[in-house]
DNA sequence: AGAGACAGAACGAACGTTCTATCTCCCCAG
DNA sequence: CTGGGGAGATAGAACGTTCGTTCTGTCTCT
């Protein structure tokens, strides 16, 4: 999911940190300015990394002033968390849409195929969650927690899909799929995406689909 | 390979950038101070990320002054490249040592087992190359090039091992193994290492060892 | 009138980097 | 054996830049 496509403002709740008291406005909703900031941040963070892009770059590319930025976000740390959470929300929405028109048995291969396509698309730079995690080593950091929550949800989704498809050992097979997904994301970002996509599809076929059904 | 253990000063060549002219001494060899700096950098970079640790932290923990640091490294960028290259050299040395006393057929399972152990060890924070790559998106960056070179070498090693072990399709199977390795590294760093180690071992067994021999 | 976005200056801190100056140790000429 | 001399390490101040953050205004809407 490397595409910007920020049309959804899903679940962009402010979720203020306990002690954080904004000296400014009470609580601005998802305004146009806020969306522009989050979009620019998403694009820049994903393409160039998080610690390397400063708020100057973000506000400039968003066409927003610093004052506006700090009206909508307590600080950069909070923006990063929102960046992760918004990407998470986007993927959950996609998954929900896919599940609405496909059976669990059909959905898994589609998921893998879509992953392979994305890896080969332009601007692909690996999994945003994995990349972000590399920059936030502390597991207790809010950003790391948001990443962990996304991964937990995703694994849960895969387990559910495998269960409903009647695949034996759904939990162990979900672990395997996560392994393959993560490896593919990394390998495609660092090497030959097309080759990785082929390897991934083959591995999934042999390990999951081929294990009980062919 | 998360352990510090910097006893080897392998291949710590200066390799000055073309235009870089040090206004200081001609070319100091691998001195004690340089080693201490590189060791501290290795420990900090791996544990906390690269962009987050400044030279202040490094020189402080190395017990070295800034002047000494800049006598041995043209700048931080060069230190980061040395950090990657030294880790690469350490792994190559380990591989060479392993190959000296094991046959290719024996070596591969040992490699996987050792990987599983390392993942579960204390202080494990994922693959240093994958983590560093997340912070250096530009493929032309010297750091990214060093990472790519290490990965190329490692894949070559795996291909050679598979060939000499008589495994069919060594190239495709090497891609698969890389996929699994990368996935395991990421998964162990972000989730349950022991579970990932189990998944990895099982996947390798089913995909490589089990494909022609059991 | 009042809230939100705009413009832009300014803050202190940290960044990577350079400088001056003193000290220590080893090598080699005397 | 002695005693410079030079290279490397030390200490610490200081450079300019950039960082994240805050402030003072003005403008534009409803």
C-alpha cells in the first residue's frame, strides 16, 4: 500500500497524551489543513524515513504554516503516531472492503497477489510499519505500540481467514504467512521485486494452499 | 549476530571519498581509539538506530574526544558505512570459519539453527542491515550500497551451499531462504522470537530440506 | 465578533564539524 | 644513555546549521 491516496480521514482521533495540554484551540476536527499535513507527512515519511524529514519539510510541502501544524498536532511525535495509525486504518478499510465481496477462501490468494503487485509498483519502499519500527527501537514508544497493534490485528485477520477456510493449524500457518509477508516486503525493497513476488507466491502455494488442497 | 564482540579489526580500510581531503594526519591505521569508536557506534547504532544517536553520544561512550573521532573518520556518514562494512566482515569471517569445519550439506541447517538462537538472545533487535536500510532509502547512498553488497554476497553463499549440496533449483531455493531469513529477522524483532524461530525452522524443513531429502 | 489559516520572526537545544592548546609516549639523533 | 621531536590522544570552547517549538501579528471567512 505505498500509494498516497489519502481520501479517507478514518480514525484520525486526536487521542491526546495524558499530560499534554495544548495552549491553543480546544480540539479541531479533521480539517483540510490537518489532512494536507498528514498527507505530506505520509508521503515524506514513507519515501525518505521519519527522522530524516523535519517539520519544516512537512509544513512546506503541505502548504501550511508552523502555527497551523501545531494547532492540529501536539508535536512531531504525535504526527508520527498518527501517520502509523492512519496507514493502519487504511489497510483495515481495504481488508473490510475485500471481505465484503469475497469468501475467506478466495480472499487469501487475492491478498498475496495484491501484495506482489504493490511490491513491483513504482515508489515501493517496503512495509511502512517495518521501516518505522526500525527507527523506534523502544517497544514502549507510542509509535512502536501502534505498529505492534497493527501487526497483531493483521495476524488475527489471517488466522480468522485460515480458520474459516477450514485450513488445519491456522495459527501456525498464520505465523508462516506473516514470516513470508515480512520477508517479501524487505526483499522487494532491497532487491528484485519481481523475483521476490514470484518466490512469495510459490512459497505460499507450497506451504499453505498446497498443504491440504491443490 | 547482535553481539558486540569487536575483537576483529577486519577490513577497516579507510577508503577515503574521492574529494574528501583530510586537513589532518596522513592516514592513521586501526588504532585503539578508532576501534573503541567503531565499537561504541556499533553498539549504539544497533540498539537505538542510526539517525537517533549523535556523535556526542558516540565519542562519550567511546571515551574519546571529538578531535580524535574526526582524525579517524571524515564524518559521521563514513562511520556509518564503516559500521555496516565491519558487521559484514564479521559475518563473512564467521561463515568462513563455519565452512572450514563443516560440509555444505551440514552447514545450512547449522546456519538456520544459529539464526534461531540469535533471534532469541538478549539484545536482539533485528537484522542490522535491514534496520539500517530503513534509514537510508536512497539506493545510491554509500551506506545502501554497502548493505546491498552484503546481501548479494550472502545470497551467493547460500546458492553455492545449495549447489554443492546437490539441491535442485539452487537459485530459486536461495531466494526462498532469503525470504524466510528476512521475515524471521523482522518477525523476531517485532514479535515473539521463539515462535518465529519455530516457524522458520519448520518452513526451511518443508521448503528446502524436505523438498528432495527428508 | 470570533475562530481558523496565513506570514514570518524568534526561541533554546542539539546537530555535525572545526579549532586551539596541552599532554604523553615512542623513536632516533646526539 | 639522554633528550628533543613528532604523532596521536586529550580537553574544551566554538563554529554555523538545523531541529522542534513558540510567539506576534494580519487576513479571511461565517
